[in-house]
C-alpha cells in the first residue's frame, strides 16, 4: 500500500473514531500529495460537515463529484449536505442525477420524497 493510501486509511479511521482534527490532517496530507484524490475530498467534506463547516464541506464534496462524477455516494453526500442547510434546489438536482444513474438508489429515493 502506498503512503498516500495509508494516510487515507488513517484518516478514515480517525473520522470513524470521532477524532476529526486528526482526520482533517490526514486527508489534507493526502490532498497535498494528490490533489485529485476524489475519495479524500469526499471524506474531508464529510468531516467538515460533522463539524458544522458547511461551506468547506460543500467545497470538498463538490471537488469529489467533479473529479469522479460516477461516485453516487459522493453525490448523495453532497445532496444531503445541501438539504441540511436549506439549499433544496441543489439537493434535488443531485438526487435526480443519482436516480438517473441508479433508479433504485435507496438514499436518493427516500430523500426525494421530501421535495
């Protein structure tokens, strides 16, 4: 396993353990080495969201989606974050993209009922 992937895995472990500052440091180190590491952008966006840093969260989740538009989990995360802060049009748009690619996506289907 490469050092970057080891850092990424540590970041995920820190995130799961609720050690958000440590997780941020690991994900930022990954992105310093590989700015196009879409999963690190996604994970960093999730951590920022847990901390209530929604602008930063959306920025990172958008970067993840832009780098890997086929990652439906990242799109769902972006949509959920948009919905959480009242950006309903943006949330709905992301859920629609998910459902176009995967009509049975449980997260997107469940959340579209709110629109």
